[in-house]
């Protein structure tokens, strides 16, 4: 009887975890797609968004070049449309769609190709369709050992680093996946 009971629990757990994995098929990231076949500019978004077939995420084709602190400053930047990077993505509408967020560090770093990149060219895969500067961009991931810092990717070299959250960086918004809560 115990064996049957444990078998039933194992089967229910397997079905439950399978359902979670299928709910977000982009989380497996088990296939490497090279060249022009990796990215697809989405006409449904007016050509303003790009599907990354390798991860299942949808990225802005042309992220804002506006600089944002990760956290809210006591006084927002002059002329800022949103006070911080998190608010910018949450309020963003691209291709007639809302639902954007700041990517996790894993998602943002998944775009890096360290064989590419220079001070004038971003370290992105060859043939990418993005209009992005080779500058540092925020992730939504707080540094676990220092809550005053968040992870970022420098797209000139593909480096991953953790500046203070009050520093000004660009942000590249994404849709899809589970994301994480930007804990301030």
C-alpha cells in the first residue's frame, strides 16, 4: 500500500512540474540557435519587438537610451518619463502592448556574444536585429550579498557587474517568462 501511495505522489508531482515547465516553454534554454535564425522581428508588434527563439523572450528592438537609476531617487532626473528603471518597463507600451519588465540577469546576459562587441558595437550575436548601444543595461536582479547593488550587463564587452542602484544606466525591457520582483 505504501508503494502505491508513493507512486501516486510521484506521478502527481511529475505532472505538476511538467505543467509548470510547459507554462513557460522559454525556461528550458536547451537549444543553441546561431545566426539570423535566432531572432525574429515581430510584425504583430509593428516591428518594434523581437522574439529570441533560443529563450522564448520578447525584447524591445530599440530600447530607450534614457538613463535611469535602478531605484527611485528622492528627486527624479529632470525630464524623466519614469523615475527609475523598474517603473520605466512597467509603464512601457511597445507595439500596442504593455506587460514589459526589467529582465533578470540571466535573461539579459543570454543576449551576450563575447566574440562580438567593441566601444561602438554591442556584444550581441552576429546578425542580431536590435538597435542598441554598447552601454551598460540594468537587470532586475539585486546582488544577494549587497542589497544596495543590482546586476547589470555592459554590452561593449559583455561584462556582468553590480553597480550601486543609484547609478544611472539604460534599461532594455523584456516580455515573457516569469521574471523576478525588483526588490528595492
